[in-house]
């Protein structure tokens, strides 16, 4: 059985790597929460997480920030009451890399602890 995306290493790319095409990322996208994530213009991931209050949204943002520092892969985070919007792509290649999907899967896992009931 293949290792789940959220359990895989977040591997850095090189400037020689090409951004993933739709064909290249289609399988990764199936492991993400489809109510949260979408690929925009085959360039970046956008996701919006819902929360019951500001405190949970803030705590989630903090945890994602810790993950980003640990993996040295930093998404754009937009925090507001009851919602955190995330934009992510690999700047070095100006497009999507497998590591973007690994990070998104890990964020989904973090959100499991905060999802409104």
C-alpha cells in the first residue's frame, strides 16, 4: 500500500524541476479535502478552512506556521473570524510541486482537530 501523502517527506525542488501539469498533480489532488482545496490556473493551490470561532482559526494558523518553519515551505495565510484561507505554490519553479500537496494534506490533518461539527 502506498504511503499517504500527509505521511510523505516534503522534499525541496531544484530550479531545474518543472511545475506539475494537471496530469502530474491529479493523483495528489485526490488525497486533499475537496471541500477545501482547488488548483487555480494550474499554478497554485487555494484552500479555505472553516472554524467555529477566531481562537480556533488562530490556533490552526499557528500550527500551520510551525509546520511551515519545520519544512521550510511557507504558504500565504489569511486569517479572519471563522476562516483561514491558504494559497500555496513553489516559488522557485513558479508553480506546483509535490511538496505543495504534501503540505496541503498535512494542513487537512491539522484541521481535523478544529473542524466545526
